[in-house]
C-alpha cells in the first residue's frame, strides 16, 4: 500500500498544528515520526488514519483520494500510548476480535503464533487485568498486528513502559516489522528508537516537517541545527564559531582545522560547530582539540557516564564509555577529533558533516 500526504496542513481555531507538508512513507517499511512532545506527530498520524481530516491538502492511498474518509472505511490498525484492551475478554479473545469481525479462518492458529512471538502465549486464557503493564501493551500490539492491515500506526506505544521492557519490545517489534509487508508509521520522541527500528525517519518540530529519508542518512547528515537537535540523545553540543584562515575558530579563540566547502566560503562569518556527545573523550589523541571546563554533573547510565561541563564556550555534555566518578567543580578537559565535527551556517543549515558518516 502506498500512502501519500500531499500538501496537508491542520489548523484548530487560529492555531496552526501542522504547516503545509508532503510526505510519502515508504511502502512495506517502517517510517518513524521523530520529534519532541507537540511536534505534530499525533496530529499527523490521526490524519493518516482517518480520525481527523486535514484543513488543507489531500490524503492518497494507492493514488486514490481518501481525504476525510472515516477510519471505519479504511483498513488501518492503530496502537496508542495507553494500551486499550477489552477488560471482559481473555487475551485470546482480545487478539482474535478483529479477525472474528471480518469472519476470517484459522483464527486460533494466527492468534497462537503471534502471541508466541510477543511472549504472551502463556497468558492467552487470562484477563487483561491479570497481566502487568508490559504484558497488556503486548496484547494491544498483538491485536493490531494480527489484522495484517496494510497500514499500521503506532503512536509512542512503548512510552509508558519501563526501560527494560521498552528495550525488549523494540527488538521484537523490529523483527516483526521486518517479517511483514505492511507500511508502518511509528511515532517517538527518542532518537535511539528511530535508529534501532531502522527504515526511514521524518523529523518534525513545532508542526513542521524538517527532513525525511533513510534513518541513518538523516542521522549522519541532518539538514539543519533543528534536525540535529531532534536527532541526538544526549543533545548535540552546539558551539558558536567563525570562519578563520585555515579552518574554523571556536568562541574562546580555539582554532579547529576544518576545510569548509568552497561554496560556503563567501557566506556570513558566523557559523556553529556541532559535536555529538559520543564524540567527546577524556583521553587525548594526536590532532585532537581540547575543550576545558568544570564538572557540573556526572551521571551514570548503564555502561556509560554522562559528563556535563560548564565552560567559557557554553555548556558541554560528553557520553563516555565506562563508569567514571568526578567531583563537582573539578577542572576537566574533553577532547574531540576535528573530523567528527558538524558545521552549520548562520541560518542553521548544514555546511559540513563528518566524512566517516558518508556511505557512498
């Protein structure tokens, strides 16, 4: 199934919820809608599913205009943040319900097979209230997936689960999506989820579609500071800089040997250097640039330590491998290799991306 949004927009009263945009989620693949809360993900998804009509533009399915056609007339499966199950039906009956409505055959086999894949096969004869939150969300996911609908919409389906459950279900969903041929649209605020699920990513911010393409391409080549901000966790470090002879000079008179594209040489002097937190290190290598500051916070997350530094060029955050302990206020140097830096122009558009990110 080919879904296409052609110049759609959404206004509610005097407020614009979605600015005019066009988007064609890849058929038979996963498209992640990535953005912060109120970026427009849910509004866009409701228009895709037929729950809301756009204020302008068209929704096309296989080139047929379905704008304004209600959800009951479309073959769509949807899963929300809050898991919704029929409380008086067993898990087996919950999963089977959409198949029974369509009068399909081999219902029992299909329910059993999907329940096993989602690790809820042993709970089929229980009521939803007897299950944990994670198990109940698996039931809601199974009921949506068993329909084998050509379009499946998932609106932050894992957001209310704990970290471990989210990790488990992400991997399982990735495998399930890869095995099917449905067009999947998956909304999330988490960049890691977009990368883990693979496929394609559409970055949204304040109702605008900023960039769309293969997830790894958007991650490696964010078209602007706004995209880089949305597609970095922890946030990318942005440092004010200026063009200088032999490269770039960071605020604080720190020279960085970067060769900017020739076309950018005549632009405004003010630029911004972006450095991912994972590109900052505690150890210096040959050719590295040092950034000095004082420790404001150090937090351990799994096998990584996140170090927050206050410096003369602004706040910095580094994601370093291993468990490290630092005294608050202690002087510390962080190092990065110039070739790992991004450069954005005065308007915030990408000028230069790290060469190792290139896939061609």
